[in-house]
C-alpha cells in the first residue's frame, strides 16, 4: 500500500486519469475538478488507505446497448477519486501479475493487442487447425465470483490492506436513479482495475488449456480454441465448459458458443478466409456496424455544411480502419469508400431540396445546363440520385478528397507503409 500511495505513483495515476477524461461518478466530481479536490482532501484519503479504512463510493450504473440487438452491457462508472486509486493500484499490481500471464493472452496487457491475437488465430488455421471452439462467457464481468477471484489475487499479494481494498471495490454498490443495489458478484466494466482482475481470474483457464496442449487465443473474455477435427472440438467444448462452470463458477452461453469452421465465426471483429492460405478478413457484422454508425453521424449532420459533416465523420473512419488494418482485402474497402461517398451525396441532394437549387449546384460543379436541368427534376429519391452519373461525376472522389474525406483504402495502405 505504501507503493500505491507513493508520490510518483500517484502523480502517474493522476496524469492517466486526466488524459482518459471520462464522466463523473455518483458524487458529481469531474476530472477537471479533481486536482483542486486532492489539494484539500488527499492527506485524509492517504491516511485512510494506509490504515486499511478507505471505503469506495458506489459506482454509477450505465447500460449501453450491445451491437445488433444483443441486449445491454452494464458499465459501472466509479467516482474520479476511486478511478484514481484504482489506477494507482493497477500500476503497482500489473508488474506483479504480468509475468504469470499466458503468451496466448492478448487483452489489456502492455505490448499486446487485438491485432496480434487475430494474427495468431489465423496462423493456427493456416497450420491445419480448421475447426474452432468459440467460447462465449455469459455476462462475464457481471458474474465473476468474488471469493474465487480474491483467492487468485492473494496468491501474489500479501498486503491485507490491498486485498481488503480490492474486495471493497468489487462489492461497491451499483447506483441507479439514486438507489444503490448491493453487489455480491461481478466486476462491472468501467474501472481501471477490472481488466487486470479479469486476466488474473482467467489465467487459470489459460493454464488449463496449455496443460492440455491446446492452441488458443484469448482476449479478455473472448476465447477461441483451434483444433483439427469437429469431434476434437466437441470434446474440448464439453471439458472446458465443465472446467469453467465447476472451477471458476463461470457460465458458458450455449446459444452463442459453437464448434464451427473459423470462417463461419468472428473473433474480435475479424474472420478468416476458407482457402488453405488462410488470410484475415473483416467480418460482415463489423462492416454492418460501421455503416450503422456512419448513417447515424450523417443523420445528425444534415443541417450542417458538408465540410463540417466530413470533419465529424473522419475520426470514426480513421479509428475503424486503424483497428482493421490487419485484413489485407482491397475490394471491401473500395466498396465501403464508394458507399460512404454515396451516403454523402444523399446528404447533398437533401440539402439542395428544390429543383432550382439542385440545377444551380450541379452547374456549379461542372455539369452542362441542359443535363443539370433534366437531372434536377427527375423525381427520383436521394439514394438513387446519389448513385446516378450526374452526381458521381460532379461529386466525384476528387471532390470529396478536396474536402478532406478519409479514404479507408488509402489510410490502410499508409498504415501498412504501402505506396
């Protein structure tokens, strides 16, 4: 605990919490107000931590919808002071537990990322393991057994004050509309400590799979095991499910778990091709999710200038292709680039509204007067017009490039260092 509350560790934790920003917890204290609050109250908080008497406040419950109607994911937003303490704990505990983690675990670890996980998964399929045991843990962060988790933490941490504090964070109530619901299980996502604790618990799963000589990739609670036959996959599914439920007290979601060909499943938003020279590809649900987010951005931007709308859209496109840059396919990115430009042409067509305005704008963009007149009064809808020659020629790729629109294909090539 002395290392946790040490000056340099707390300054580093404060810098991280400020950079991450985030919303206020149940007490309403914001990140911007945290520094002034600490100047007045830190000595009291520090004394409570060293005495083992600090009591975290309840976390603010936030339910966010899962993609494609998959229910809701519950986040627990701690107060900024509790986030600061959790971050300080994380910085001390991470180096203690990191050497104990599996090489096949990629989530929430320094120097490891989802790209490495999906590359390793594709390698297993390429080597002939062309069946996957796709495990989905049902509401993992809501179902973590506190006693089992704390027993694993206590293997490496002997300071009783730290153990008591971690359990208090786990048991901090979940507040909704001013009412606090006590917690006896789970570690809701939202605090800096939850990802590390998930790896501490699931390392037992990793070691079990390694002991059986299985090839697997795990990213947090997403775990895929790669085998050479369907029969082997069914045996692994049954035995691993028994281990998870009996030893770790976690529940496997039977409806979402399967033994299947890997090109029929997705892992961290990616899938693979079925050819022997297995390559990564972007899974169809990931493409659909991007389109939904683009549509939402463009609905919000109908009353703004096109340049402003593009400026708002670009960070989404850059972030998406930054994540999916490992998939080598070209055609899907070309199609998405074309689709985004067509959606933007829809915005233009709606903004122009009247036939006279559309004719004038088309002429300004280089269309001859007669063709502009005929096109402006064709009576067709925005989507049809957005794909028609009078719009594709005037609001061309170079037109959008001049306005600064990000190209997914060009950005992917730049990230990969391809000319």
